[in-house]
């Protein structure tokens, strides 16, 4: 299957893809750019308000699994499974790999609002998680820490200081110094965490597990509350800048006769 990058100028409402729940999916919706990574391609849009169609960009074929965008949509970063991390400073018109970390099984990448602070996680041959950070929009990268469990997803505050991760073995990790050090935050349920998101100040956090459990925190993970939603298997989650609105995606079951959800 060919892997490619597409750009859109009218919100891409006709785009539909069914994703592998064990691979990270990440979408960034900002003021002028929509960027979505899926296993079979990378899609970018110049105006997220009207993106109805998509145009192929200059990027090559890769198994893109995670993307992030600056608030103005100019600085983008994309990570591929068993491939590179690439950055763009012109909304995806051109991409660069200079000085990027080596090819790896990338799982997730996040960006600060100004696009200067980037954090990425990759899996090595032992399924350990290796953390990389950049403070210059991906011009240079520094390998930080290796964890013995498998990290699946990341989220970042607007200033790139506060970070949250989700792991295969139900743990979340928090960083308050742009990924230099991390502390464990336990969520109530023991499922695999497949999606994490946070408000711009990282006070409001939300995580979703593989079995459809959703947990929220309004104090940076000090305490957690469960939310009941009709999801059987979750894939990803997002939260508004102020933390008051959230959205989660996943599978639900409908009765064939009535078409209503089976909760």
C-alpha cells in the first residue's frame, strides 16, 4: 500500500479511515492547519475551517503514526513507524529530516504551541520506550530516558513544559520540565491507555483505555474521576484549550433492529 501526504483546504470531511487501536493516532486541530496521521498516510490541511478536499504534499511514503502542529500551523512534525521523524516550517509544503533521531518504531510526538519544543517516544527492540526532546523545532534532538514499559501516546501543554504519557500497562507518566524527568501517575483502571490529552495549562487531563474507560483530572493528575460513555474499545481523545470540552473516539455496538447503542 502506498503511503503519502495529502493537504486539504476545506476540512476533509470526506476522509474516513479505520485505525489499528494498538498504533498511536494523533490529530492536531489548530487555527489554520489540520494534520492527521494514520497508518496508511499523512494528511495536512491549510485551512481547517473549510477542508473538504485534500492535495498530495511533497512528502514520501511512510507508515505515519503521529503528528503535531504549532498553534499557527506553520511548524509541523510527523513520526513514522519503523521510519523517520520529519519536520516542516511551511505548513507541510516541504519536509526536513536533517539531524533527526535515527529510524525507530515511533509511537507518538507532541509539540508546544509555538512549535519550538518537541517530545517524541520510540520503541526499541525490547519494546522499551526511548524519549527524545528538541527545543529548536526539531533542528537538534536529545535522547533523554529509557523506560522498560511501552509508551503509546503523549500530550503536551501549550508551553511544552507539562507533559503526560499513556502506557501499555495502564500507567501514566507526568513531566513538568519538558520531558527531562518523569513521575508515575496511576489512573484507577488497569487497562492499556491508548489516548491522552490535556488543556493548554495541563490542569485538565483526560485518558482513555483500550476497554473504553475514560478518566479525567482537574488537578494535573493528583486525583481522577471516571466518566461513563458508550465506547467498547477506545482509540483516541482530545480536549479543548480550557479543558471544559472533550471528545473520545472508539467502537460502540448497535442493535440491528433499532440502531440504538447497546451500553
